[in-house]
C-alpha cells in the first residue's frame, strides 16, 4: 500500500466515524456550529482575529478641553455577574451606569462615554483600555456584589491596592514601552529604568487621586446610599490598572442581601446611587480644575 493511500485512510476513517455518529460541523456567516443528529447544539459567533474594538461615542460638550469620564457597566451578555433575589448584576450595573450618564449630561460641562450601553460583553482589559484610548480623565466601573453571607450589606468604593505598585509599574512599562505616553511623557524617548520610575510616580499620584474620589463618595453617600462599615477598600482589580488616570470600582451593594437587593431592584434606589455618583464626579472635576 503506497504512502498516499495510507494518508488518505488516516484522514478518511476518523471523518467516516464522525459522520456515522451523526456529528457534523459547518461554518457560515462567521458562525461555527456543532450538529448532533441534525439538531444544532452549539452556536458561537466568532470575532475578527486581532485588532482593537471600536471606541464608543463621546457625548456632551463638543469642547475637547472639557473633562471626560468613562463609565463602565460591569459584566454583560453571557457574563451575567452576581445574582440574587431574581436580579442579575449585568442588568443592575447597566441601569445605574445609564442613569449616571443621563445626570452628567443634564448638568452639562462634562463629556461622557460608556464602555457598553447595551447587553454586550467586553473582557476586563478592554474596559480600561477604552478609557485610555479616549484620553479619559476618570474611569468609574460599576458593579453589584454577592456574598455567601447574606448579612453582608452596603456599597463599597474600591481603589487599586498600593501593594506591589513598583512591580506593576515595571510590568506596565515593559508592556507599553515604545508606544505609550504617560502624563504627557513619551516613554519611547526614555530608558527602560526611567520608564518604570515615571510610571511608578504617576501611578502613586493616580492612586492618591483615586482614593480622594473614594472619600468623596463616602461623604456624598451619607444619609442617601448605605455604605459598608469599611466603605473604602483596596484590591488588585484589572480594570483599575492605569498609571495616569484616576480609576474607581463602585460596588453598589449585595444582591444576596434582602435590603440591598430590594433597594437595587427599584428605580428610586438606583436613582439615589446615580445622583450620588454624578454629584461626586462633578465635585471631583471641580477640585481638579481648582473650582
């Protein structure tokens, strides 16, 4: 038996077994499906390979000197996030994010962009990267937690942990070297060691401003939005990794808690959070401009 016949059999036999089992694959219109006995059981939309996702529109004043905040509604699409009391995190976060945008635009003077304004999904790195590519002055990611202990209650403002700051700075410099500007300094013009120092100094300043924003949230939430006993906490969230842009992750409450879920389920409860966040963001920008 010659070599070509052997190769043909190696390919043909497994295919024949699959066909005999009634399993087939087909691809059409950028979608891949698996068919079992004539019925589709999996259908996946395949994204385009490589490249960056498109940027969302910026709403508000046409004046590019006006401050820009990017609001990130956590989770989305096939990633529902936490759940409890019939609520899903992705729905709650989007509702709050849309309400914050509405209030900021109504007040004027601030430009607003959203990482998502519908039930779509973005990976964690894409969310903060959208804000960086837009040149945002502030990034706020909104979430709603869940806990095994249903007694856990209240909102939390998370900032990036200061631990490991230098290591993160070195990693960022290594990843972005030759292609990124941090606080107006082109890293491609600097030595690698200087890059890490610049990023580290910038990140420390950014973390300080992020913590000041978190403290503002606690102040503005008093009597309006229930906060956890430890209302400000630090964590190594991927979406908060930015050396030159204040970033904050706001957990609106616990869907596993009766009181929190009841509050987040109502338009009034979400409106109180949106009012507080919009007011805090406006005060933050007023402080940054010296107003």
